C-alpha cells in the first residue's frame, strides 16, 4: 500500500508547527501551500488528496479568509493540527467542525498524522461523483442525461442553425431561459449580444420605448435619444420571456418588426433595419390565450415557427438526482462547508416529490439545505421534504396501485401525452392503458393540453418558404423535423 503515492497538501505559514520530520512520509507526496502567498488558490487543488492544515502556525483572524478559500476545495480530506487552546476560538472551532474530517492536538507523531490524513483522504474519496451516466450532457449551465433532455439538447442544436423565431413553452422553472441562451450560444450569432427582456416585469407604458427606443423629445422626460433593446441586440438574439404578458399595443409593434425586420424609435418617422433573431418563452398556453383574445393570433403564428417544449422536472427520471447533486456541488463550493452528499431518505424524497416548481424549486431546496443542514449529509428534512417519505401504513395493494399510477403518469409526460407511445414503453396495449387511465382517473386532457401544441402547418409552411427564399432555412415541404415536441424543418 505504501508504494502508492498519495498527494498531501500541507497548508501553513512561515514558522511551521509541523516541520518536515513530523510529516508522514511513506507513500505521501507533499505539496506545501503558503497561506500568505496570493498565487495559490483552491482552483489549483486536485481532488482525492489528503490535507493537513497547520493551524498552529497561522494568525487569526488575518489568515481566516485565505484559509476558507483553500478549504473549499472539493474532495480533499482535511485534518487540522492545532494547539489545544486554539479550540477555544469560536471561528477556529467552526472551521474545524465544518470543513475538516478530523483534527489533531499538538504535540503529535508522524504515525498519528499519517493515520489521520490517510483516513481523511479515504473519506474524501467517498464523496459521490456528480456525473456517473456517460450520456450526461453539460451544456453551459444545463445538465441532463435522460432521453427527454437529450432530445431537448438535440433540438437546441437543430434550431440554433437557422434564423426563424423559436417559441419555448414549459412550466415555470424548467429552464426556458437557459434553453434560449443555449440556442444563442450554438448559433452563428454567438459573438453578438443576447438581450433578455421580461415582458411581464415591465410597466405597460414603458414596453414600447424599452423595445424600440425613442428620440429626444418623443415624450415628456425623453431628454435624449435612447436605443431600444431590440436595436441594442443587433446581430444577436432577443429573448422575450413571458411573451403572453406583452400588452396588446406592443404586440402590434412586435408583429410589424417581425414582418419588416425594421424598427421605428418613438418620435421618429424613419425606420431602421435591425437584424435580430427572436426567441420567446411562455409558461401559459399561448394558443388558448389567442382563443381568449388575450394574444394576437397573427403574432402567435409569426412566433410559433419552431417550437420547443421544456420538459417538467418530474418527467426527467434519474435526472432529478443528477441535477440535485450538480446543484449541491455548485452551492457547496460557495458555502465552503463540508457536505458529503444526500442521505438515503433525501434521495427517496427527491424521487417521490412532484416538483411543481421544477428546477428552480430543486435549486432553492438544495440551497436551503446547504444553509440549514446539521449533520454531514443532507436529509429529506433539510430539503423540507420529510412528508414525501413519511412511513404510511398502506396495504401492499395500495402501494402497487400508487406505483402503477405514477409510472403511467410519468410515461405520459415523457411521451408528451401520446398514449400509443406511452403504452409501448410500458409494454401494455393501448386499450389496457386507457382502462388504467380511467380506473386511476388520470386527467389525460391535462397532458394533451399541456404537452402538445399543434402548429398550424399551413402558416408555418408559408413562413418557412418565406425564410427559404431568404436562404436561411430548409424546404417547407421537407417536414423531417416535425415530431413530438419540435416542429420545424431546419438542416445545416
Ligand atoms: N437543465 C438544467 N440544469 C441546471 N440548472 C438548470 C436546468 N434547468 C434550469 N436550471 C436552473 O433552474 C433555474 C430556473 O431556470 P430558468 O431558465 O430561469 O427557468 P424558466 O425560464 O423556465 O422559469 C435557474 O436557476 C437555472 O439555472
Ligand atoms: Mg423564466
């Protein structure tokens, strides 16, 4: 075992309390970190190493900040070496308790040190890896490995290569904005601006001036000329979030812009050509909004050329855990606390919860847990999800029925309400699936309404062929891309 070389970081300052003679030798390669040197930071520390913090050699509070920074390194098993009296200091106690696998009070021996850091390094190696599925894709901030997410990543790349408007639909917190950003980053426009506008957050009277800009004197208070957000994105992408909240008057202005690719600043009769791609998102059913006359139908058809549905978190299967670990990893780096991962009951709760707030809710729960947790692993109660694992006295039959119902609902979600596909996945006939849906009173209309939006192809076709005339997109007759969640037909 001693023939294996293990890395040992020795963090100290000047007058070391742990001279070389005290450090463990056999099998350890020692890398010294001078806490006073600014060049060293946690980003350079390799995981899977042992670490000795020579607290006895440091001065507090002067060294506290630099030490916290170094100790935030993931997968290093830290052991503190200090004088007994130093544990009286509250900040030192907190750093030892929160960040170290153990501590040694001086004086000590090489054997004792070797044993402690060997144990700490072993524990650090047990930290769960975030990504174990080789299919996992990390796209900017987005991560996913389930079939639904892989499909989404493929769609992003497909739509990125043309210029037609994209409509992203999905529940709140599913990652619509990240998807829009990813489309921009995969497109030829990536070096130009990505300008995000939340149509719901702007007061109605400001929307037009924000979008299109104004000339000096256009209205009271317009003391100088200002370019609008669309103009500011020239060459790039404009992301219109919560498009359903766009006031009617601005809908007319946006429609004009989409038809002419020109804008008119308020108070200026002259129009200016602007080259931007429009990507918009909504969590409401835009089609229904048109039938209720809350959204212009002509604008809806203009925007709904390429469509992406963002899958809800509950339809992403094992990705829920993957995302939870990914978010924990990011958040624990900021918190600087030593967290080993999720307890078994936390994992069960993550699987059982329905996630109405989607990834945003998951992020908030993990964040809260990182702040609130008391032991070394995050429990269901730290996530505020203990109710999901409460031991209920259910009959075996009830447990079976619950599991069956859940499997059916998730298959329907995965296949965006398509009963035939869901039945195939579940290996039952369509008739049986319908019977089960009836017996469980599953509201299939909810899936069909929420997950499938039928693009009126005649309009989409007309628009496609217009684009084709401009040479940006593929033939309208070629409907290769028209499937489940993505409707459009772009090729490279
Ligand atoms: N696939 C994903 N991987 C990692 N983080 C994600 C993913 N999807 C969403 N998030 C995170 O969830 C939160 C909500 O995402 P956002 O794009 O604002 O959702 P929406 O626009 O649909 O409401 C953000 O903090 C975002 O970083
Ligand atoms: Mg959003």
